């Protein structure tokens, strides 16, 4: 394959039509080196009306809108790369901002890849306030700067995607689907590398209780346990998080509540006091850990206090939700790992690890 062919890529962007999409399109249209392939926008809105690009795409982009199934970013990316035909597929999120040299740097990243490299990740910069400490949400988003295999900017060889079956659509959120694909790629003998290109990932506004909603990701962690074993975090360089703390705090709170409503004598009341104190102490420690590095404004402190009480039960609620489904998916994953290489797909070493560290997501 020639160097020019190695540098040829299509771009896939899953989107629900956020305002940031237009900023991304204008950034891609303004590249100093024109995109060599097509741009596939996967319209993953539940109701695709009005048209995603009512006023058309900025010139000189060659844009194709692919209808998604409103099944999440993993399924949307699969729809996009299967429509693409270039040797490489570059995935971008619709809220990133590539600089004017992004396409030039991406071509250099791809040209530098050996035949056993399945994917190359871009570098993500998250701008934070300079006049105050970042909020809990801002620090969460900033974790993307050191996250491994983040598909906010990740390019995969299309033949590798064909062999691996693409993203596992059992991951319905933008969480762990990228780590799952990367681990399967390494199991298949591929290497993954980090390139030099860079995008900016602004911190978009989020509701005060966004951290509670994010606990749905515990279901994805449970699925990862099933698919890759309990050691997957070390391989994926993903910190353990605070789930064990949440178990203890939620258990203390539930115990205090059950003992309180069941009535009883002085000994029962003492147990209520002990378990309630344990719940309050655990909640306070968790809240302070989130408040201390932040701006400590009244709104931030109030939000951290309320969500720190809500997060432990929310985490436990979501954790067991994939047990039956993941058993079936484990058998599929095992068959994929033993599938022979397709014709023309390069093989790699028996195993590989990445060379950067993932950031925690709370």
C-alpha cells in the first residue's frame, strides 16, 4: 500500500444535533489540508426532524448523513464506519474542536503506523478556568486529557474494525465502549498508539445532578467485568473509582432506614444511631473530597452535598443491570478472540499494552 493510501481516511461523527456540531463542521472545513475522504454524520436523534443540516454543510466538506437508530454512540459509530470505504476511519465526537493542522497531523499519525497498529489516538486538551478552581464537572471532563483510547478523537483501520465486529452495541452510553474495543483489539494481537494531532474538548454546560446520571456507567463496568474478567481495569488503565465506598455508604443508609421504620426498644434505637452516623460520615467524606479542590461557591457546595447523598444508591441501582445480557455477550466475545484473521488484515504480536494512563471518571 502506498503512503498516500495509508493516509487516506474517512471521518465519522455520531451526533444528536447539538449546537457544537456546527462549530465542528466549520473547523473541519477550515483545515489547511483538505480532508481526503468523506465525512459521515450519523444522525442519532430519536426523531430526525428538522433535517440535521438544514442549511447544508460548509464547503469544501463532502458530507453524507447516515440515519442512526437512537441506540447510543457505539451503534452510531458502527453505522458510520460501515458506510465508510477508506482504509482508515477517524472518529470524532460532535463537541470537539480540531485545530487547522488537525488533518495534516492525522495524516502523519497514520503514515507512521506499523502494519500491526489497529488504532491511533489523538491528544485531547480540555480548557479550564484560569480565574478559579474547576468545578467537579469540569474536573470530570478534564479527565479526557489522559484517558486511553477515547473515541473523542480515535482513528481505526477499517479492516481491523471488520475483524473485531466494531463497537459492542451492548454499551448504550459514551462510556467503556472505547475501552472494550481497544482490549479486544489487543487480544487479537494489534497494537494501539497515541499520535501527535490534537483537538480541544470544551466543557459544555451540565445540570447540577449530572454526576448522579453518570452513575448509569456502573452497568457498563459490570459488563466489562463479564467480558474481560476482573483484571480489565489494569489492562485498560482505568482507576477503580469509588464503588466500594458507595456500597458501604448505601448499606449504612439503608440499614438505618430499615431499623428506624421497624421500631423496637433502646437497643434498636442505638443501632439506628450507629448506622445513621456511619451513613452521614461516609456521605460527608465523599462530599468534601469533591468540594475541597473546587471553587467552593454556595451553588457548588450545595450540589456536591445533595449529589454525594444520591450517588451511592444510584451506583448500586445500576450495577447489576447487565448480568444476564453480559453472560451471552461473553460467549460472543470468546468466539471473536478465536476467529482467524481475515484476508489482508495484518497480524500483530501476541499481546500489547498502551503507554499512557487513563483518568478516573466519577
